[in-house]
């Protein structure tokens, strides 16, 4: 599959993971406060461009640090408020951020790879067609989530990974945009 094979138009929706896609992932830690949040180079401009291609841009993020009581929902909401402000300030837009505060051990349907966040987005934005949606993430749970919800999947990683849950591989969100610009 190539990007051209998707036949993207403004009827499509884009689902983005947060940590490792929009902001730098903190190894063996969580982004607990805004001061720890660091955008990945090029991610804001990438979101700005992607917004021109997709009808909806949605963030779906597992945040089990809340379930572990490492940080609070209010801390996460402030992080997301500031993240959205920065994206809008630079001309981008995200329609909504969904998060799952549940522990991995809870096996909650909202926590990826469960598709609860996709179903919530579909309920909030009925025009979203999950078969005309793309999930971009940096973990296999993102890919399994996307595939289970009926989406196309794009894996963000320095390694090219072959897996039936992955449709396309790119190094970063910015790399995805560069390839999109070259394929249109």
C-alpha cells in the first residue's frame, strides 16, 4: 500500500496518538506537567498541513499515569489545553482529545487497543466514517486499535516493521507529511 492508494480527501478523519507522535515520549516516565511536554520537531507544522487534508483531526491517548496516581486528570487537562493552544497559535487545529486514564491491567474498552475512544469520536462527530479514517501511532496497541476500528494504520518509528496491523511506516509525523506532499 502507498499513500496514493488511500485516495485521501476531505471526507477522511485522522486519529493521532500523542506521546511519540506529537510530543517526545519520556522513556520509563510520563508527561506529568506542561513543563515536561516537548513537541517533536516539525509536529506542529505537520498537524497544520494534515488539517488541510482531513475533515477531522482527533487525538487518542492512553494515560495510565492517572490510574497509577502519578498525575491527576487536572494536570492532563492543562497539558492538553496548552498543547491545543500552541497548535492553534501556529495555524493548526485538533477537533478533540480523548484519553483513557485506565491501567493496562483493567483491560478497559476505552484504553487502546480497545476501540472505545474511536467510538466516542464517532458519537461526537457522526460524519466520521471509521473506514475512511487513518490512525497514526508509535506503538502496536495504536495499530491494533486502528485496525480493530476499521481504519488504515500508519506506524511512526525509526524501524520499518512488518505486521498485518500496519499499512504504512514513516519515521515521524513530519516524514509522513513530506511523503504526502510528494505523492499529491
